[in-house]
């Protein structure tokens, strides 16, 4: 297993990305291809005693970087960037998966164009695990603002395959995010999607799911467009932190509670991190013909190591081969 | 001030509604018109020692009820229902405002048709206060799934007027809910709305607001369609309760903390209630030509009393007269 790592992208690049990649090499035994400025990478490596160019650690030199504020199509103009080079290496078969903490729009567009989508799947989607009562895969969590009922059906198929093959959930329960549980709720698009999902025998559709039910483990996959998905993802991160702050204020008024909160500090911090879904592990770009994992922009070495672990599981799962086998109903996709 | 109360609608009708109305009569000095089955209301009143038909408490007898599961247009077929009668009394000038804990769709449709909208306002919207770092008015919080940029602009105007005239917020900051802060973010509809809001000199538009910023008091009014608004409203209620449960689990592992949580029980419960925005007070139906307040379906007497208090403030505020004066740009509305 060889994981291609975009070392130059992300808020904490290159040092944290490089460190995370080396840790993953040690912990999981995977080979890593480090894509970025080799002078910089060698300097960091020598300062920290990391081995480069040996023992399953490879360096691919390139000098450019796609910045967080660059437009998605900068993948066309910044061909020497670490992200574009990483995606091209994946497309060429030099490695089994890409991990990048860079610009989401550019990674999504680059993966769709340079690596290409699975035949028959019209759009790729970003899938993110929400760490609620049980893990819920939110798909799409931000890539596609405008979708069709066919797109949403394909998101359901991809999300189901990911939860089954990568996360080992048997017959994942698929819910459609809507403003009521009745089949007549929501826009015409959602009503049409409901019919498609209901008729699709390859997935375990359980019906519409309201946002109020999400925390309580009623489904394993929640299907929605990228606008609503983004609303839920970002709101989850901030409202959970906000509620914890208010509770801590109450507990800090009482001396007993204040003392005990010091004892419980570690557990409280873990809970806070748990509710920041995009901070931990990474989000797979589903529908791409090879595994691409988006790590959070602010990833540290630990988060990058986790994202690489997820990339390994994804690459080993056989999920993409499974999807390639079932998708014969759509002949064209957007960038082909 | 005379408030018309739909006594027969809601999960806890008629007793809690009646009790809340009588309490409001005592506490705020308003007159109340109790609409419902007079035999039932008199029985409850005699059992509890409430005065009816005297001292500013009036009874309007009717036997029908619109149920929670009835379709919105049941206001056409259930003309003898307490909700329809209450709305007709408002339209006739028998009272100054209506409070109902009944079926939201029916109340919205009934208010639009029977009471009518403010001239020039094409759609009414449900506005709900989210009790975050500072109160944020979420408009629309569920009535209109399909909206135009003109509708969203009018929601902004109505929300601004409500926060200024009823909630006493000076120059309310208006945010547009979007998946990024840049003006080019989101659908064409949202980009067009951004331009309209920016050009509208009667409101204090601060730009796009992401869901992650909502808890932190960045705006006083958040403008969105009823689908996204409903997502946020219902998710707020459940995710906050979910986070509190997880924190309580951690604190209950420690004896000191467990002891202190008993001392702090009252404050913790208040916090939980705070995060259930639709439980407290009521949501005004903005854009209707007279004040209509939707109380939560599960309202108890205390919540009804609060909703009546809100109705009084709304009726006294002069907000509707203000909106009637400024809306001269649209000549027709949907039901006229």
C-alpha cells in the first residue's frame, strides 16, 4: 500500500503534514510518497531526524502550492503544485490513494478531472462522518450546491457502499434529509428523490429524516445536497462547542464542580474534539475512481496520520471496484 | 389590548391553553377572547375557579378543531374550528392579535387567506428567535420551501422591523445564511439576494453568514428559505440536548461533579430549555396584516402566557403600520 501525501497544502504545511506521513509509515507500515519542495522537506527531516528516500518513504519534488483562497480551476494553471502533482501521480498508478489538507474546491475539481470519476457516476461528493450517537455519513457535505434526483440517488449508493465496505456497517440505513418524515414533504426534487431511493433495491432506504432526529442514530447515511450538508456540518462544529462553553460556565460557578472538571478535563476535551467532525480523520471524495481523502485544513500531524489510516482502509476495501461494477445506467459524466 | 386565544388547538389543549390565557389576563392586564367549546371551557373554569364572561374574559363558542395532522387547506372545510374562528375574529377587528398552539401549516395558510397579508408583501414567513449568544431571529423558519430573491429581501425587511420595533434592537444586523462569506457563494438565488440586500438602504445588511458563525452573535436576523430554516431550528433543539446529555454522562462519572450537578440542577435545566427555541414564547407570522403568534404545539400554560405577552408587545409595537407604509413596490400578493 502506497499513500501519496500532498505535503505543501494546509494551514500547518509542510511540517505537520510531513510528520503525520512519517508517523503513518511507522504505525501502519504503508509506503508514503511525499509531494512537495524537496529542499524544504529535507530540511525539516534533518532537523527532526526523519528518514527520507529510504525504507518506503519517497520524495516527489515540486515547487508550486495551491493556496486556500485560489479558485477551484487553479488546478489548470498551477500544474506544478503539490496537489496537482499528487493527483497526477495517483492517476498514473504511482500510489494507491491521495491525502491532502488543501483547498477543498481545488481538490474536488482536480480529482474529478485529473483522476476522473467512476464510470456512470455523474458527480463526486464529499462525505463526512458526523460523530453522533452512532457515526452518520453526511453526503454531500459541501461540494455540490445544485443537484438532481439522480445525483442524490448516486450519493445514496456511494454512501451506502462506503459505510458497508470501509466502515463495516451491515446494510447501512439510508435517510433523506427533509423537513418532515412524510413522503410528500420538501421540494419536488426531494419527493422525486424519495421515489428513486424507495425503488432502488440495492440500498436500505428508511425514508425521510428530519434534522432533529440526526443526533440519535436513526440512520447510518444522511443524503442531502452540498448546501444543506454544509449547513449541518459547520453548525454541528460550532453549536456543540457553544453548548459546552455554556455548561462549563454553569459548572464553574460551583467549587465542587470546578474541582471535578479539572479531574474530568481530558474527557471533556475529547468530547469537544469529537464534535468537530472535520478535524479528525478525513473526508473521502466519493465517486472518484481512486481514493482521495480530504483532511481538514487545520490538520496537525495526528489528524494527517488518521487521514492516511482512513485512506488505507478505503483503498483496501474494494469499494470502488464494487461501484464500478454496479454503475451501468449512466453513460456520460460531466467531465468526460 | 384584547388577545384572541385558540383554546382548542395544541397538544395540551384545552386546559393548559385556557390556564395560560387566564394567567396572562391577570399578569399583563390584557383582555382575552377564549375561542372554543364553551361547555368544555366552563367545566374547566369551574373546576379551577377561573372567572369566565367577566372582567375582560370573553368566550366565543365553537365546536370544531383543526387537528395537527390536518392539511393546511382544512381551514376551508373546517370553518367552525377554533383556529378559523379566532382568525376571523381578528380579521373582523374583535381583537388585536391571535395566539394559537395549533397546526402550523393551517395557521399560516389561514392567516394569509383570512386575515390577509400586508399589502405588497408576497409571502408571510414564520420567524423564530434562536437563543444563542445574543438572540437571533431566524426567518423563514419553516413556512416557505420555494422562495425568490424578492421573497428573501422581504423576509429581511420584516425581520429587521420585528427586531427593531418589538425586540428593541437598534439597526438590527441582517445576515444571509450561506455556505461561505464571499458574495459569490451559494446558488444564483442567494447571489441575487445578496445584491438586493446590499442595495436596500432600509436595512443594515452585513453580508453572508455561515452556519458555524450563528451561535456567536454575529447578526440579529438570519435570512433563509423555510427548508434551511427548518433544518437549523430543529437541529438546534436536538443537538443541544444531545451535547448536554453527553456532558452530563461525563460529569456523572465523578462523585464530586455528580453532587454538584444536583446543586446546579435548576441552572442546567434552564439551559436545556433555552436551547429549545420553539418551546418558549411563540413565533410571529410576519407579513400578516395583524399580529398572529404561533405557540409551540406542546405549549403548557406558562408557554401560552409568554406567547400572549409576545402578542401584546407585537400589537403595541407599530411594526405592521410601519411595514404597511414602506411597501409600495409590489402591487399584488398571492391570495389577493
